[in-house]
C-alpha cells in the first residue's frame, strides 16, 4: 500500500488514503500495539474530520477506548501520549505535504515513534491479508480529552522575555498558528496564522524556498530580528535572519547550545542526523559534548535520543528533539528556546546573521534531489569513485553513505518518503564545493 511509509502513513486523500483504510488502521492497530486506549488528534485539513471518525470507529469496534484531543499540533499529541500514559496515539496529519494529502503519525508508550519496521508494516499486512474486521461484542467508548491548557502551561516555562525583539512568524495556515499566538500573544507580527486546510497562501513546507517569499518580505519590511516559519502540524520550525536569509536548520543545533550551556557537561550527548554540517560539532566542541550522528527521521532520531539519554538534538529538516519533551520533537518548544538565545544576543548587540557566521565557516550545497530508478547502483558508483581516489577520514553507511574528507564531505541517500536520491555536500571552499558537486553529477548522469 503506497500510503505506508518509513515514518508514518501518508498519501493523497481519496486515492492512497481514504475512510476505509482509516477504519482498518483503527481496527488493527490495537492488535499490533497491544493498546486498550488510544489518544487521537487531528489537524485542520479538510479530510481530517472524516478520517478521524472512521479511525475512531475502527478503534472502538476493536474494543478500544478513544480519547479525542481535538484539533491540535502533532507535538501536543506526543506530549499527551507520554504525560497521560497512553499505550498508543495517532495524529491525523500530512505534515508539510499539500492540501490534498493526509495521513497518520503513530506513537507507542512514552510517545515512542512507531515506524514501518516496528508496527506499521504489521498493520499494513493485516489490512492486505483479506481479513475482514468483525466488531467485538463490547465496543470501546469515545471521550473528549481537553488538555490544551496543561500543554501550554508546560511550554510557558520556556517562554522568554521577548520585549525589545522584533519577530515575524509565518504559521503557514497550519495548526500551530493559534498555539504560538497563545504563547507569545500580540508582540510578534503574524502572517498566515489562521488554520486553513486549503493552504491558500503557500504549501506548509518551509524547506521549499518558494514558501518563504512572504516571510522574507515581511522580515525586511519590519526590520525584524528574526523570522520564524512552521510547517503544517508544527512539529518542524525554521528561521530567517534579520536580512531575510534562510538559516540551514542543522546550524540551529549549535545555536541552541547557548540555551543549554549549563547542562552541557563533558560527555553530554547531542544528536544530529547524517546530513549535519561539521560546523555543529566544532561549535559545540568547547563543551566537550558527545555528538551522536544517526539516521534521518523521527522514527530513528527520537528512539536514539532516548536510547543514549541525550539532552537534545535536531535534523536538517527542522525537527528538534528534547529530553525534556519525552525525547520527542516540538516546533513550538524549539521556537521558544531559540528566542531565549535571540534575547541574549539582542541585549549584547549581536545580530542573528553575525552569530550564524560565527558558527559555520563552510559552504553547503543544500539538499539536491535526483529522481531516478537505480538508486542503489548510483550510490555505489558515487561511493566507489571517491573511495578509490582517496580513503576518507570517516565513512558512515547507516543512512546512505557519508564520506568525510579533510576539506569536504558528502552524503548521498535514498529518500524514505519520496522517489528521490538526495545529495548534500559541504566544503571549506566554494570553488571546491562546486567542483565536487559537478563531479558527482557527472557520475549520476550516467544513470539518467
């Protein structure tokens, strides 16, 4: 089934995902996850309500009690899962995907992510097995669970004094807009903060440069210190500096170090994904932290952070994970932490762009996507080409390949959610970066 991905269930509504599939996911999920009660939330997409009703009916017909968190962000469902000891939860959302998509993000006890390898595959196999759901004699009940205020109270402990800061926030017409307004009130300038499942202004994907135009324009017009943009379900957040320039999200892992500096004792573990700039570890090196590099995606990162008892970490895609958030990711919590550091910088007369320049001396390609069929063959060809030329200082092979050399590195990996091969490279010199990218593209071109 095309909707079942490495991290979640997600696809085009009415084609890859519909109410029949939602009902069956609900019916079979408790069998796989051994859950007697399930917390369910949803975003504002036009199909979310009917998918919720079908999913909830499937759960109740399986004898499971459904607790409805209502319209909410994905991280609020993570928090509620762990806080209120639910054995499983589902957030209905397609995250950053366009309006005609929807999906399910599934979690287990303590908000541990449930991916394809540890639950979703089993649910998929039950759905495709031909077994017809038969409602049990004693169905589960439905109950609304309103814990929004408790969740906001938790986040308020991270809220800084933002007086003196000029902030512009783009809610992307996603579900996070009302939440950040409740936290920061009227002081920031907001655009597209009203949830609208049609996404009338731009798609809720902050990694697409086209979706940053309005925020960039507003940051410059307002002479703001920082621009902030959330994705559709507010599990991700990204930032523009005072010039309107996009900041690579991995660099914000280093930026957050100033907030956590009192807890960054030698040996403290901080997680980063395999695409992360060398600058992050180098910037945090004075704290003697243990930078742990791991696979891309919440299904891997959140589990690994818990496994190693890390303090925090992040990904190039704008996910940030926190031990204090049940080892899960939260766009709102990351936003508040970043604003704490911004307040300190503003008081010191340091701009965001100046600090980012201090963090990284490198030139990055950003993530480059290639749509092709022979992903494995291409990856091998690229890896072997450079391995034959010069042995790397470090070689990683747990999420595609990453080869580190003295002056540059690259990662080439297959997307877990889309039909792409992804490449990112970084070098100390722009000319070298351009040469290496050209060299890699020549190899890839042989397979196109």
